[in-house]
């Protein structure tokens, strides 16, 4: 992760990576006199045909099973009190600053450790993971905060792992998706789906300050033959912390980890999306049955609870 995103500070050892990711978030204070908070959500012109679904399988059981070995590893992290207080939220730039300068720096070591584990299992070189604010994906489309992968040894454009949109909670919230769909209620998902298509990544988030909405996009709506996009979402409240639940930092970390596997990052049709709890099954050279998670590449000798299991093609 780009060290320029970080504020120098002392370090203290957290017991595990999981502990660091379930810690409470900093408190955000809002300037309710600011008129920018009340700006209506912009309607996206030429909307993409879209099917909206709740992302039920993105849950704590999947995360702890697929990434359990990495989450249980010891970790040295930066102290949250070593950062300056977040700015008072009076506009979208303040929301971006809170995420860029406070949330992601606290996850820096966790992202590095997780990346080391996964790229090592994929037998790849260790890349640099960087956060980029106001990342222009294409003309008129700017991701509020992107997580990108850069290989210093190759002079190619960095790959976008995760893209994002920022909205004020008083202008839009995910509970609107549970109501009768209207262009204004769906506008954030419409814009986000276009970001994913242009960046060729299926993962990202919408941040409002009150909640993090993790999103997965699939479909070929802008290509031929035309088929609707499928947009799956799940809301994680900003103030949730502690074990056994999805937290904002744990969810963000998981999106980055899931997107590291190139084969399962690119946009594809909905029917090609594999279940998150899919494990490949094979026998090792000792004849022992092994289960390997398709995203994390974690291997275990007992079938995980609730796992979808398929035989592994050893010729791949």
C-alpha cells in the first residue's frame, strides 16, 4: 500500500489481524448546517438494465472460513489515536478524507499481510497495493477511492481491484433499495455498475458515513448481446464492531482480498459467478483429501461447514 497515504505514528502489536479489523471505527461528526449534505442524488442518464439483489452469501462465516488462517495471524498495527481527528463532515471531500486518511491506514498492515499470503499461494511476485483518491476511470467517471494493484517490474497501468462511490447519508441510504425502485433510488448503483464495467472489476463499495455498502457487479449490459447487470449489495453499519459480525474494516479488507485473484476479479455474466463458499476438492501426493478455497487458496483437510465442493481440475 502506498506509504504516502499514511501519517507517521508509533506502533503497537495487535494480537491478531482479525482483532485489528473488528476494532471500533473513529467517530464522524457532521456539520448539519452544510447545504451540500442535502444535495439530491444525481440521476444517471442512459441507465443500464439492472437486477438488484441482496448479497446474502457475503457473511462472517464465509470470511472466517475462507481467510481464517490469515485472519488468525499475529499483526503489528498503527494505533488509532496516532492519527489526527477526522475532519468535520461538511461535504463529500470530508467523507473521502475520513476513509482515505483514517480507515485505510489502520488496515495497511492487514492488507499487506493478506496480499503476501494470497499472491504467495498464486506463485506471483509481491505487488504494491495503493489507494488512489478521485481515480478517473474514464471521462466523466471518477471513483471516489480506488484500491489498485501495481507491479513495479512491469510498465503497465495498475489494475483496479476495488472502486467506490461516496454519498451523504442524508441524500441516499441502502434502505431505499428495499422500497419501490425509482431512478433516483437506484442512481448510486447505476453509477457504480458503470465504474465496475469501465474498471473491469466486479467489487467495490458505496460509503455514506453511516454505512458501508459492499457491492458485487456482474453482467454484460453495455456489450452485445445485451443482458441485464446484476448488482448485489450488503450494508454494514459504520458503528458496528467486535467479534462475530461484519465490520467496515473487515468487509473492506475482504473485498481487496477477493479481488486479488485475477481470474475471479474481471466482470463476467451472472451465471459464471462462483459461490463465495466454493472449495475445490482433490487428493494430495499422500492420498489425503484436501479442500482448497477458490479465492483465498487456503487449504484444509476437513470439509468446511456449508461449503459448496467441486472436484478440482488438476490440469489447470
